């Protein structure tokens, strides 16, 4: 919690899972979002992409580094830590790993810039043939 003289605010974060056919890249991301390069929203989605890229880690490394002592298995971590969508996301994660896709986990934070803060206020899924992003966890 941040305390200021004139008001009190709580910071928040939204956890996400990204499954990508290859490296997570802006071209695939912007195609999945469905906007064109000349869109008025292009810069907003560039900022969202940067926020994802800057905070994501390979999923199993994320688990080993942060939660291996809390959850006995990676599967348990996905199901229980991602309490809202974990049971739905786990089969997608395991299938993606079998197919050699890249799986990442991270979080967006309201403590960062206003665009990242905005995307913390809601839950969303971005999906295409090459990319799946589930950001339904802990949205305001």
C-alpha cells in the first residue's frame, strides 16, 4: 500500500501466461491483437507488448525460482496459483510444451506506467494461431 498525504492507493498486478509458437515477437502480437500499423492505438499496444516482454520468464524457470518451495509440482502451481484460470490453462500449457512451443509467465503491475496500469484493470485473453495470452488472473 502506498500512503500519501492526500489519498491512499493500493497497487495491483495481473498475472499472465503467454504461449508462443516461437519467440514472443511484436509482429505476431500485433496480428493477434488485430490492429494495423496506422491505428491510433498502435502505441498503446506497443507499450503493452513491451510490458509483457520486460516481465515474462519461461514458465518452468519462473516456478523453480519463485514457487518450488510452495507448490510440490509445476502442475500444482499452475492450477492453484492461477486460481481463476489455472485448471483451464494447465492442459494448454502441457500441450504447448509437448509441441515445443514457448510458455512464459509474468505479471503486469499498476505501479508502472499508465498504460500497464490500465491493462491491470480488466481481465483479457489474446489469441491467434501463433499466440495465446491469458491475463485473467487478479485483474481488478
